[in-house]
C-alpha cells in the first residue's frame, strides 16, 4: 500500500467512524493489523486517533480485552509524539489499560476455576476400545473427522475480526462482508459438539436408497423394512427372493418398504492394522466394504451398520451417548440415539463377551457402538462420502452421580 492509498483508506475509515457505521471496527482493525504504520506516511496524530477509535469500537466483553489493551498500549506509545501530548491523557489511558487487565484476570479466573474444585479425583475415567480396525477408528478416522469439520466451519480472517465488534445502531447491510460474523463456526458449543466428540466414520462411501437405480460399485443389500418388521432379500432372475432360501416373493421393485444399501470400493487406504475377515475371491478394496455390508442389519426402518467397536467403561462413573453426527441431516439421513450405561444382560453369553477375563476388565461394563441410520421423511436417497463423520460418541456423567436442584432451595 502506497502512502497515497494509505491516506485515502484512512480518510475512508474516519468517514465510517463519524457515521458510526458497523463496518468501521472490523475494517479499521484489519488495516492496523495488516500494515506497518511507520511505512505508510500517516502522521502520529492520525495514528493515535485511529487506534483510540478502534479501541472504543470493541464490543465491551472481557474476551475482547486483550485486543483492546493492545490498541491502547500502541496509542499510549504514540501519544508523546503528537502535538497534543498531555500527561493527564496518558495517565487516563494507562489507568484504562490497568482496569482492563484486572477485569480480564477476573474473567479468566471465573472461566477457568481451579481444577481441584471440579475434579477432586486425579484419575481420569477411561474408555477402552476393542476393534478389528484399531488404527483407523482410534486415530485416522478422528484426524479425518477433525479435518472435515475444520475445513467446513473454519472462520475467515474477516469473520474473526468482525466477532470483536458490535454496533448500538444496526442497519440492514447483508452485502457488507466486513460485518458478516454470524457463522455456525463462531458458536463455541456448536463447534465443540463436532470437534470435541469421538467420531465414527467409514473408509468408503455408503448409500441408502428406496430405489434400486445406481447402486455403489462394491456391493448392495436389499431389505424389506418397516416399523416392527424387516427381512433381507436378494434379486435373481428378475424377481425378489428370500435372502435365506429360494422363495420367490410377490414384491415389486417399487414397493415403498424396500431399502437398498450399497457401498463403494475403499476411498481411504491409510487403514493401519485390519483384523476383519475379508473374502478372498475379491480384491481387498472391494472385500472390506463388502464385509461391512454383510454385517448390516435392520431395526425396523433403521439400517444398523455394525462397526465391530466394543467399548469398556466404568458405568458407575459415566455413560456414553451415541447419536448421529450433527451434520448427518445434510446427507439425507437421521441417526438413532442411545445411552450406553451398563453391560447388556447377555453378558453371560461367551460369544458376546469374548474372553472377558483380563485384569483391566474387572469392574467395567461394555457395550457396542453401532450406527443406526434412517432416511429423512422426504428423502429417497442418501449418500455419505468416505471419512465423513456419521456417528458421534459423547461421555456423560452416569445417572445417580448428579442432582437437579432448584436454585431457590439453595437461596433458602
């Protein structure tokens, strides 16, 4: 930026400031952060005025105080070089800086209380995972899910700057991108539910459809599914048959209760160790997705995708909430939700429990993480790309370990 361009932009910013335009703060802060004043040819008085105006424009919230203090400190350093230097004004700026720092410290101590108060036990609760694809589900899938959400919800530099400013008088200016700050990624709980959870993804595409057209290449399963009943089917000689025998069924391919579940060849090759049994008569990139497909089942209209993920945890301390990933609806699906709280009553069945005699298993409950997916009411086809978060797992405090209290009872 040349000195002429800098002065023109400075005059433009002052015009916005005089008009109390909502865009002044974001544009002025971007101008300050992106350029070196010493090389722009602006007078000390001009630099001081701009810094003070930006400091005054910040939203009065403690989390903005660090930026506000930075502007005030730069203004205090610039003040002695101006023609209107006044020790009283400098003292007032320094007092404002001290006040903001003190309030920021109070804010920080309130937001981050001593850990010992919240966590009297130094031993963190553990969730132990057994799976036949440990490298993928425990590490690679979490990295892919994190990248997916970061790329989808990462705020632009302009949006981050706009977060720091508000305006007492707002005008309808949807075309002014400098004030665009209401993005989903700006909501901390919204983003934490995505980046802070443990996600289940698949290394291939998954398609669920009510129509037989265009199935994915690696394999397809056909189900008759409705509330209260489901049955697997196969297609032979132009007719639908029972999956278990040769019974020919009087069902047309347009039957509204039919569901077609198909998978693509592998799209993610960085899988690490894979212990799942894969058919030897097809390539691995076909066999692994097909092994998942053969393990699918139905729970009424819900497609149950078995991931062979077994989790062990102390049910006296926590439960595990599993539910469809927050953005699953964008792909035309809704996920079932469930609370894993204790070992199933079938824990006495050896094939379910497995060995179950390891020392670390003592006192722990176990459960399985499966995905339950249903098409949205007005959606006939849904395709979820590989490495897209499909289900999420959230540790929650076990029932009986918390109380719901009326604040009025505490005031008494």
